[in-house]
C-alpha cells in the first residue's frame, strides 16, 4: 500500500471522483480515502492501481505517488522536502523536472515558478549527480496547490484528453446530433464497473459511443436499436474503430434478444433530434428497467442517462433497484442529464 494522489478533471464536480473510485472497485484494488480536495483525491492503495486508472479513466488527469502533503506555507513546503526520504523516487544520475499546478486560482500569493525552482534546487542538493531536464526528464515531480493544501509527489501517469477529442461524434463515419461525447460515454462505462472480458449491453446503442468505449477498456459488447438505420450506423462506427461486437441487432429494448449480460450502460432517446416512436422517455425508461430481472445478475450495475425531468433515480428505486448515485450534467438551457447508477438487488 502507498499514499497516492490523483489530479482530476474540473469539468464536473462529482463525476471524476465517482469514476476514479468505480475503476478501483472494478479492478479489485483495495483503497482508503485519505482526503478529498478540489479536483484532487488522496488515497491509500497499491501502486498497481495507477495502471488501472491510467488505462481506463476519462476524467483523471495525473496520477502521483505522494512524497508529502502540507499546508500552503512556503517555509513548511520546503521543510517537508528537506526531511523527505527520496529513495525510490529518484536515483543518482537521473534527470528530473518539477511542475506545480494551481487549481482554480488557489493561493495566488505563491509564485508557481519560484516554488518549482526552489523544490528543484532541494532535490539537486539531496540526491547526487541528478540534473534538471525540462524538455525530456526521466522523472517528473508534480505538485498541486488546492484548498490551502500542497501535495507533492512523483508523477506516475498522465492521461491525455486527446484520444477522446479524436473520437468526438463528428469524427465518426456515422453522425447523429444526439450522439454522446466519448469522454462521458467512457465515464458512464466505468461507473457500471465492468471488468475486462465482461459483456456490456447498450440496448439503445444509437451511434455506438458507449460500445466503443467499453471495447477499448477490454470488454465484450452487444447492442441493439429499434431503428434499422441507427443499428447500421452503430455497426459502421464500431467497425471504424476496430470493434468486434458480440452482436448488433434491430430490436425493441423492452424485448431484449439476449439472455444474460454483465452490466448495462445506456442513453435512451430523448430530445427533438431523437425518435422515440411515440413513446415518452419516461415510458421507455420504465419499460426497459422492468425487463432486466432475468437479464442482469444480482449485484451487477446499470448506468443510464436521461433528462433530469424524468427522475430516473426515483423510477429505478420504485422498480426495486438499489440507487447508488446520480450525477447531473448540464448540456444546454433546455437539457440537464441525470446520470444514474443502479445495482441489481
């Protein structure tokens, strides 16, 4: 076990924290929360957990092995590094850089560049034959200023948002205005906690955003859509990303043509650009959730999005599902999504 801290995306107040914890639980990593700060989660867990977060997360930015944490007092920060034991963090002869990230304008009285320089000087003095290399360092020490706290450690992974940008809806061969962004789709998949090799179902697969992201973290995928042109478009997008689904079918989600799946992640149709064949979104959600009794094993999860006005969390509870959490994501003036997570009781 080691003390770790994770710098999270600031695009939503709760989703990044829940996604990170869901990944750790899905991959079987035991952890203990040490501190929750603005865009930062400190935990006690195995170093191997960083590999899982790095390979799966959409809303984590940097993963670090913590060296120390303290109040944001310049002298206290320097004293913590002077007394820190650096063995295992950097070896003689290695090059390094020091980077400091300020969250939402925290502690403006501290000059980040000056702090980086002083911390770098201390490391040079503590470990012989090391050298600073800002262009291509062998090790990067990373500090975060947030909520009058300073966290400092060795960067173990940095997750680029670029792949999610490259998989944005308009980059796909088949586009539809209701398509979910890749980053949110990946986050929803993680909230459902599938393990590698699990079968993930999207019964309203649309443009296959969710299925693509599930496949990319090592899951098997199956989907269907009631509209033939959407099912064809979904398959087109899946093939574009090299996804080999277990099946894509034209089917009504209320009568699923599969016997058993490991988890369900879905975004049923709603809004002006979506076709619901005369059914309200509430009816669609209620009818589908009523069908999962034999479809989903006990203890497995469903992550579903719907407009906030539908109150999907309440619907799930009334149907006997355990409501784990809900997150509310503003899309535009007339739409706020509720991302609800349920567990089959």
